[in-house]
């Protein structure tokens, strides 16, 4: 039973990481701003995990110039992102992976 649980958790983690890898990374590899730099822009503007995640969710579901954290020059060059095609559950999982990957809380010494 323990082996099945461990196997399930490993497969789940791989699938979740794949969700982030296949839906977020490819688009961001085409632009000059890394996901890490974008994360810090969100963190600087929204401060907390809850606020960052909420603002990312709202933006990805309904991208607008008013909701972006990117500067005007970036928007002129690349435009506004297209609305996400991920389900609410998939979007939350991808945002959670993104948060865990780049968060600084608990990592600073």
C-alpha cells in the first residue's frame, strides 16, 4: 500500500510539473523577460503569496493592459498575452508550481 501511495505521489508530481512546463515555459522562452523576473515584478507589486496568486489568476483569465505588471515598452513589443485555455484547476496548479519554483520566502539566509 505504501509503495502504491509513493508511486501515485511521484506520478502526480511529474504530471503537475509537466503542466507548468508545457503551458508556461514555451511562451516565455520566446520573450526577453524570464519567468523569474516576471515573478519578482508580481512580488514587488503585490507583496504576498495570496495577492500574487490572485492577481496572476485574474490576469491569465482576462489579460488587460491595466492588469499587467509589464512596462509599456514591453507591451508595445510583444502585446498582451492571450487568455489562458487552462481550466481553473489546472491554472491554480500551474501557478502553485510557479510560486514554489521562484518564491524567496524561507530561502533567504
